[in-house]
């Protein structure tokens, strides 16, 4: 049995939005107690970590990542565009990228990642974590994303057609260890028929899992809602009756502003083709980033945090850019909403809020300690001093600690 006492901190309550002086006693993987000032200061069995004046939050989650993608630039960059990475890089290289990305994620306070598919790298990264070969955030994986023949990102997913074909593809991912299923339901047009989407959702639910989707067009969003999907990635414009249904059923949306915002900012310096950039500006002139998401917020739809990490110009340790963009584009209206997206909403999205997502006795000890008050200064969320995953102290005074276990 090991005990750690976090002494002198201010604990952030994601339910009330208040920060209060409390010490935290961790026993093995669990938060044994969250107490009043100095309540456990005399525990002789505990290793004491002094965090006087710092803020303790539940560990952060990034709910839209691709651990096998680098998040670098376009052609000409050391790793090439996504398609090149997917088709040309060996399994070994993909595995090494995944490990590097786990390490980067940990350092910015991420204690949970929800991977949304890219070859087999997430399966391998998960296996390495389970074997204790590497340390990192908890990893929840989709395995390969499922799309129709030639569908969105077909070059790195599992192409499947027809209701029976889609059912088989779902079963394969679950057999291989998927925690959830990702369906590509649109690209420039709607992809997949209502019957195929229904088969995907039914099969996923039959196997006790949750199903999410890349659906960015109004008709596609209507189709996945009708089929009973549990969440929607990126968000997009949808008809009012569909928005109302999404809110009513508690279907969560994971906005990902980072690709649009960071690529437009940095892409030109990193090999982004001029025509792609020009098309982006035309699109933003019509609808600024976040316009569809503001409508979703106004309809009462709940959001969870995600960056699409691994996309060009979106590295896995860059989560502050998404936070700033969510506030700047008014997708969220307060830092408290943002903190809930990072923590308790993420746990609800995965269905494990009884164990994770808030700092409460009895929950698992996934914690982030930051410098400053994130309610008055969102940049404080970037000043990560300590990170605990299941009670293990993996970031100490801002540095990765005891990371090599083999
Ligand atoms: Zn993605």
C-alpha cells in the first residue's frame, strides 16, 4: 500500500465551480479522502507533496486524438501529410510516434485520451500501456475507424459496405479491443445509408459499446441521430428539430477547432498548399470557425473537449490553443464550461463519471496540479506542475518523472 498526501492546495470542484483549501490523501489508485485544511498533515505513512497555493483539478481528457499521427506539417515536413504517414510509415514507426504522443499528452495534464482511429497504432499503444512498458494517460480506443469504400480517410480505416458488412467491421474492432466505435458518415457528401448507420449503431450497442461519428453535414447529422448514435465529432450545422433532439437525448458533441484555427495560423509556414489555404479563407468568410457550434450551444447541447490531435499542425501537447479558440469564438462562454468539458463532461461521454472526472473521495486518483486560478486566467490550465494517473505521480514539478519502466 502506498499513500501520498497533497498538502496545501486549493481543490477545484467542477460541479460548483469553487476552489477551496483542502488536502488530498491518495491510497494506491484511489482518492481516499479530500479533507479540510491540514486534516491529514500528520499521516506518518504518506509521502508528502507540497502544493501550497496551487490548484488541483481532475485530470484532463482529450476526446478526439489520433495517437499514431504526428501533428506536424504537410508535404516537405519530416513526417509528411496524414495519408503519407498512414500508407508509408511502418508499424514500428507508428508505434514510436504513438509513444511520443502519450508522453507529450501527459506533460500537458492529459490523463485520458479517446483515440478515434488510425491503422492499428492505438491497439499497440494500449497494449504497451497495459503491459507497463510505457507510462501515459488512460487510452480509450476505436481501433480502425469504419467508412464506406472510398469514404473519408479510407486509406487508414476499415472500409465496409452494406448493413451486414458494417456489422462485421464493428465486431472486428470490438474483438481486437476497441472501447468505442467511430463511423465516418460524411465527407463532401453524405456517406452511408440510414440502413448502414442503423446496423452500425445496433451492433455497437448490442456489444455494450458507444458509437460516435464524423458527421458534419445537416443530412448526415440527422441520419446519425435517427440511428441512435451516442456522440458527434467536430459538430456542424443541423436543422432546429435535430438540434433539439441532440440536446434532449444528451448526445454529446466534441468540437475540434484546432485543425481549422492552427492550420490557418501555421499552415503557410509548414507546407500547407496555397489552394487549401485560400479555400479555407473563403469558407471562414461565409461561416467563421465555431458558428455551427454556437448554434449547438444555444440549443442546450453538451460539449466535451477534443483537439483532433495528430492532424497537421495539431501536436498532442498543444491543448491550450483549443481552449483559447473555444473562448475566443464563443463556443463556450466561461472558463468553468471549458473546465467541465475537460473533466466531468469527458467522463460522462465515456460513461465512467462514477470513477473519474471530479476530485472526490472514492474516485480514481487522476489529478492535475496547476499554477494559478483557471477561472480568472485560462492560461493557468497550461501551467501544469504535477500529474497523477491512477495515483502514480508521473509529472513532478513540470517534468516527466520515472517514465522509463523497462
Ligand atoms: Zn480526427
